[in-house]
């Protein structure tokens, strides 16, 4: 309502507006936002599960490429079974996904227990190697701990299969820098 003087006379103006359509639109938008929020939360839950494996695989591929090999892996500690399980494998390790080893067994088992990186330049003659024949062609390998809250949750590594190549000090430094950043994020 408004009161106004027009040509010396007092005029009262009233205006009415039907906002029913606007209210219905606001309600529809609110309902749609609720649906989208629920969908977003569901998608985030699914994506976080999928992205973790894809992210780890991308990290392993980049680390392997950094040292000129196509072979890399991620073992994760399975608390229920008390062992390590190969979750991500590229190159020759790709055929080993699901392989399990005990803490202290092989290179990755030793890294799990020590929490320290380990380099084996001649895996074929290393006395503490895994007895599994799938590792017979492994010549050199490096494993680094994956840590979360200062606890080792797994091992990430790269290796040379069927080659007599060894890691250079520069490659080890580059791997430690690259993978050290990633392990802190797990």
C-alpha cells in the first residue's frame, strides 16, 4: 500500500500480486536441490572408491616410467588376514594382482615391517627373495612404504624383469621424492 498526493488529492494505491507460481517454483527448486544433493553424495562415495585405485595405478605407472621400466606394484596390508595383498600391478606385476605375502617375507614384507625403503639390485640371488616362481625374472626392485598416520599401510615399488639393469642413485632420489609425497596422502 502507498498513499500519495496526486493533483492535490490524496490517492491510495494498492497492488496485489499472485505469487503462487513463484512459491511453487521455489518448492520445486528446493526439491530438485535435495535430489541433486543426494545424488552428489552418492556419486562422491562411488568416485572416492574408484579414484583411489585409479590414482594408485597412475602413480605406479608414472614411477615406473620415471626409471624406464613398465613394471610396478602396490601391496596393501590386509588387517583382517594379517598379510599383504597385491592390489595394483602394472607390467609383469599385472598378472600377480591378488598375490599375498606375509609381513617380513620378500622385499615388500620387509618394507612393511621396517617402514623404510629397500633396494635390491640383484633379486635373483637375494637370499631373502620370495620363493614364488613368478619372481624368477625379477632382476632389480625398489620398494617404498605407503604410510598413513605414521603407520605403514602398504608398499609401492618398481622393478626390472628380464633385464640386468640396476637403479641409478638419481632414479632412487627421484622415486623417493615422487613417492614420498604420495605416501603421506594415503
